[in-house]
């Protein structure tokens, strides 16, 4: 029999019992859907981390170098333009660019609130107003204020009550940070969301342009080092750290710490890959159970179609043709269930990602599709081969009796 005829015959046989065929594929569908969902979310987490910490859009690696002053009241500026120029001059063959890294989420500050210095306070900086906070007194920042560097700021509810007893009393007061005096125009409460709390749970919210204007634009406690492709970013960063400990403008006023985002990302990715594989293996148990169901159905099908097998053998069909037909039926069942599971897993991963923090999106790759197709086809072959052999080994004389 030709392959097209075998496939057409297999599909006709499966359509003869649609409910039984569908119920048999449910296990395959569930198993594949679970694995695809887990893989898609795992790939999404790794892509988010890679985009955030590992490389630029051109594939260039980058690392960070941070300075911590020995005294919280120290006047040490950390890194200056002099330090950046020295790094680019000495390590220019490997380092493409060295730039001050300005923190915009929960940056540490010691503001003067009214007449009292508040140590260990935090501030988040914005380039445009946000709707992810609830204003409970006063008003929100405006786009024009942020663009024109107006000295206005928002204060968190807890800090306002601590310093002024009521949130209404805080509106209109002043906050001094560095060289700037800000006017409190509103008091806010962060919304109950993990991602929002990370950024919008700071004690103060202000504008990025004003906060990092003047001398703060060319100084800071962190620098971002961008490397050319092929450079050993981790090794060079360590050399730069040692150099800054000897030659840095603030070398005697604090300590330096290097952060290799790529190395840390590799460790995290390995952990995510291992965890994904472990959970997928657990979900894969349903594939084994589904395979048993396919084998059971095929054995029942062989016993019910003994007369059909006899007719095929009588008109000249070879045992291998009979075996191929029943094996193809098993494969069609499992591959159909696998493809359906792939689609369901894709949709389910997309839905779940909408509720995940940090803007993580599910990522479906070609490997995920090939895995779904390959695994489902393998289940059909493994669990369909024995029933197919039994059908092929039927004795025509015994069938005619």
C-alpha cells in the first residue's frame, strides 16, 4: 500500500470511533500542554534577564562597578569624569565605554525633610508621570514639570505621616536633597502589586533630569562598563577594580565592588534550566500514562477489526502493510494530541505571563515545537508497536475459521 493510502485508511479508522479517539489523546494533550507552558515561561524569564542584565542590543557585554563610602556622611563623590577617562585610556582596547550609572529605582538618599535629616531614605525617579500610584493628598507630577526640571516631588504616605502627622500637612512642605530644594506637591500610596512596589514603594518620587543635573550628572557611586564583543568582561572588570583601588579619585574614602551581570546571569539561567527540566519531567509522567492508554486502545482496535485484517491479508496485503497501518494510527493519535497540546500550552503560557511581574512574556521557540512533535510521535511509536505487531502476526487461516 502506498503511504497516502495508509494515511487515509488510518484516518478513516480513527474517525469511525471519534469519541474513543479523542478521549485517548487527552493524556497526550495535557502532558504536552504542561511541558510547553513550563518551557515557554522558563524561556521568558531567561530572555527577560538576558535583556535586562547581560548584553546590549548589539551583543556587547557590560558589567558594573560600584563604590561604597566608608562614612555615610562622607563627601566622597565615588566616580568622576577623571576616573572614566582614565579607564577608557588604560583599558580602551577592551572597554568601549565607561559611563556613570544613575540609579532610578529606590536610590538611597538622606533628605532634609522640614528641619529633620532622614537617613536611609529612598527615591525613585521618573521621566514621565505614572498612573501606578494612588494620590491621596495634593496632586501628581506633570509631564511639563518633569521635562522643565521643576523642583517638585511626591512623598510616600508613611513618611508623610511620620514627619507631619497627617498627609495633608505634608503637601506644600520642602525636601532638600543634595543641591536642590523640592516642593512636595502630593502624597501617594503604592498600589498592591509586586512590580509596582519594587519601583513605586520608595519614600520619594521625583524627576530624573533635575535629580541628576549639575555635578551629579558627572559623578556617582556606580559606573557601567560596556565591552567590545569577544572581550573577557569579568576578567577585565576585576583589573579595573584593582586599578581604581589604587588610582581612583575616591580610592581612600571607600571600597569598590564589581558586578559581572553576565556571570551572574549564567548561574541563574542554569538554575532556571534545571528547575524547568525537573518540572517538565514530572509533567511528562502523564505522557507515560497516556501512552499506556494508547496501547490499550490499539489492542482493543486490533481485536475488534480481526475480520478487516483477514480481508486485507486475503486480497494480498503483506503483514508489514497491516503493521504499518496500525502503527500509523497510533502515531496520528499521539501527534494530533501533541499538536493540540502545543497550541493549548502556548495559549496558557501567554495568559499566565499577563499576571507575572517584571513584564515577563512567554517565549515559544522552534525547539519547543519540535519537542512537542517529536515526543508525541515517539509515544505513538513506542506504545503502538506491540499492538501493530499483533495485528501483523494474525494468521489468515485462523481468521477464516
